C-alpha cells in the first residue's frame, strides 16, 4: 500500500469516527452540563449564605441560650455532671442530639437530613414545644424558649424555606 493510499485510508477512518461521535450525541455537548449544574449549585450556595447571615443575626443567640448545651460543641455542663451515672446520661443525650442536629458550625447545620428537612423539623419542634425536652427544662428553666424566641425562630424558618423554593 502506497503512502498516499494509506493517508487516504486513515483520513476516511478518522472522518467516519468523527461523524459517528457527532451523530451518537445528537449535537449534545458534555461540557454544557457541568456549567449548568455549577450555576445551580452557586445559586443554592448563595441562598444558603443568605439564610446563614439571617441565622447569625436572628436565631443563633436564641439557640446559644436554649439549644447549644445539647446540639453543639459548646456545652455548659451543670455542677451535677460529675455524679457517676448522671455524666453518662448527659453525654449520651448530647451525642444523640448532635447526631440529629449539630449547631457547632453554624448554618447549614450538620445533620442526617437535608437543609429543607432540618428547617421543617426545627419549625415543628418549636411549634409543638418539644424542644428543649421536658427533663432538660425541669433543671434548666432559664433556657426555656419565650414566646418572642419561638416567633423569631418560626419567622426565620418560614423565610428560609421560602428562599430555598
């Protein structure tokens, strides 16, 4: 086979492979997808940042007072924490609480759920009065949520959920 024929054969083969690739993708370009996904992620990140700013200003001080003992790395241990048995109970409660929702690193919170599910759960707990738990409230009455606290949290949850939609 002469050099000229060999070059023509290679040219035809490359042309067929290029045509097959174009038709197989029907004009779809892979590089378009990451740009669109990244843009959607950037939009979501901006929304989460906005919610985080309002959390810091409106809700974090309330959570620090009433929630951080169990849901963060900033636990203020009571004097009776040193009593054997009590210590293990408190440590167990804190570990379990932080598995569900950990406020240590601000918003978005570390949890086993999505941001939207976290917001819904916080709203439900505040509305139903389940947090802090009864046995905690008995011994820590000053950490109880006031009507104003509940209203501020509920407003933040509603506004945040609306931002994410």
